[in-house]
């Protein structure tokens, strides 16, 4: 039974210095889950050497060489990627490629650090969104304008930028915040799964606001989040904290708890070509991550969260710093703050056609159970093939009752 009792937002007392009709459990598949189904490209993830180098996370211009990033080719060597976590502006920036006729390039808005991180504010005034490409249809371009709040930086991360962060979190470096992250990334065969993992990492390292691109901001605006909010969620229709929209301060333990649930769950996938992001890295990870977040503070919960402010921690040790989650809204009023269907169906179809994307649930038709290869089997094969020096992203096709490498 749930023993935590949320306090009112105004009476919150801080204990530290401020500084998806998808399969089974999600009633509605978000556009991001659909359009990102083909985002993953075949890559080689190389195990990194041990490093004790500390990184500084800042929006200030970098003082060293920019990262070398992978391109959208059939096989990109991750060994060429710098293992440091770069300043956000550098992380999000990609080489300007030409948009196909009829599509529009989405620019970033980068504001000075003193505007996005004013004194006394925990969640930075930064909005993160992601898609396969920074080229979008005119209707999507207009739709995105509502998320470019005054006084906020806005970053539209494409695959190149997403990979830059994911593969900087290597095994054996200070950046890998979850065990076996590098190995399990080789099992990411769904763009939605990739986006799930990335959103937790981007908020862990930099903080800010994440939103799926088809969300509309209804009651939510640039001033909805209070300076003392440590993390911020809306209640989705299932009665749990939203995963299609979330905001947090940097290093918030709930992001780490979500990864600590999602990565092992993905590693246990019985068919590496069907990731089931909704239950493993998506809403299921946020729900179970929240359960463990509160458990670390000695609080029992079933993961269903009415509006309120909730306390938790990273570890169960008494010395572990207490952190907080602000939850607003009502599951019966799902569109009060954020409308998950803010982008119309015709606009979605237009984007699918323009980007040559397919729907996520078509994967189940393409990859039958017979002869399937699990994530752990794929990792084992990669370890044997390379003596554990690199992990090639799974890319199998079913032929005559068995799976073979494409």
C-alpha cells in the first residue's frame, strides 16, 4: 500500500541547497514512439578504456576540440567519438545538412547561462526535443514554435546529437551511470527505445524540460515550473507520472532509477529485434523508477501518483540526499497541461511520408517468435566475435525460421 502523502506545492520544504493504442499497457502511442521506429542505425560500440577524467557540465563555449560524431551510415565507429560530456550547445549542434524540398530546418535557440540557470532555480530553462532529422514539415515547424518559450534555450536533437550523448556514456568511464549501458545499447533496435534512454541521460547530465514533438502545451507554459521544483511531471491517463513529458534538475536520481530499471529490462528482451519500449524503457521505466526513488527514502508506493510533491533519494543510505518530484494534473483530465495529440493526424501522416518513416507496431509483423535471438545472446555473440572490444548494434532478419545478420 502507498504510505507517501504528497504535500502541497506551496508548502514544500527543501532539504538541500538549490543550486503510450500501443501494445498492452499504453492506451495511446505517441508520435515519437511511431516515427522513431527506424531511427536506429547499425553502429559499432567500442568498449572504452578506463578513465578517471572528470567533466564539467556547462553551457559555456567549449575550450577544447569538438567531438567527432558518427554519421548516419551503415556502420559508424563509436571509437571516433570523444568520451567526454561536452557543453550542451556543442552536444546538440550538428553539421548543417540540406533539407529535402518542402522541409524546413529547425534552428536551436541558445541563451546565456545566466538566463537559463538563474540563481535559486533548480530546473534549467532549457527545452529538449528530438527527431531523426532537424528537417521537418511546415506544419511541424509551426507546431514547435509553442515550445520555444521566452527566456528558454531550445534544442532540437537529431540522431547525430543523440548518438553523441549515448555513446559518451561508455563502460569504464565516469560517464556510464548505469552498469552495462554500452553493451545493452547494442540491443537498441527501436528508435523509441533509443529516445527513451536518451531523454533520461540528457536530463541527468544537463537538466531541463523534455517533450515529445507531437505534444501541445495547454496549461503548461514557460512559467509553470517554479524555481524550487526539483523535477516536474504531469499525471498521464494511466495514473502514473508522464514519460512523454518530464523535467528535472541535473543529476536527479529519478533519471538514474529509470535507467536502472530500463537497461536490465532491455537486456532481458527475448527478441532483440522487438524492444517493447512501453514496458521496458518507456512508461514502465518511469513508474518503476519512481517506486525505487521513493523506496530509497524508506517510502512505499505502487507508482500511481496523484498530484503532489514526492520525496525520494538515490540510495538507501541515511546520508543520501533527499530529492523531490512535483506532479500536477489529473488522469481524468489528461489534456489539462499537455495534449499528447497536439499534432493532428493528417500532420503526422505528412511527416511520416516526408521522412519515409513507418509505424512502430509493424515490427511485430516483421519479426516472428520462431528462431528469435535474445539481447543477451546478441551480446554474447558480440563478445565472442570481438573479444569484448566492440558491440555491433543488432540487425537480424528472419529467413526460413531462423534469424541471420542482415
